[in-house]
C-alpha cells in the first residue's frame, strides 16, 4: 500500500516562504505524474502545480512565479517551494502521486 507523508506546513507571515515535502514509500515514484492541490475553507479543492511523467511542469496562474514544484526521484520526494505567500494562499495542501492523495497539511498565511 502506497504511503505519502507530507511535511513543512505551518503559520507564516505575508511575504514569507515555506517548502512543503511529500515523501512516498511503497511506490516506484519515478514512474508517476505528481501534483499539488489545495483546499481553502468553504472552497473546492484546486490545482496548484504538476509534473507529468514526461517532466512537463505546469503551475496554476494564481501561483505562477511564486511557487515552484520539483521532485527528487532518488529520495522519492515531491516538493513545493512557496515564496511571497499571501493570505489567499491559506489552505490545506495535498500532494498527489499517481492516484494516491496525501493526508493534507495546513498552510496559514497571517500576520
């Protein structure tokens, strides 16, 4: 059974940075597309960023230029570097490896 463990969330002031990690086990990580999604209170889950199996990278318009998705296949880990964070980035962030979702991790941007 695939296991995903997310880390790196927390409380940060506007303009600050965080790096989320999603460590995968029991999966051939390099074979799968990977992605980050987020869900703010009262809103639907939305796409943040993705790396396809062909290494094509895409980011949502709302985060492009501020967030960067990356992966380390040797470490079976997916990352999301988040810079210039704003209150509207507050949400639970989920990683997606193939068809398996992480448990979600809270990111709160507030002064």
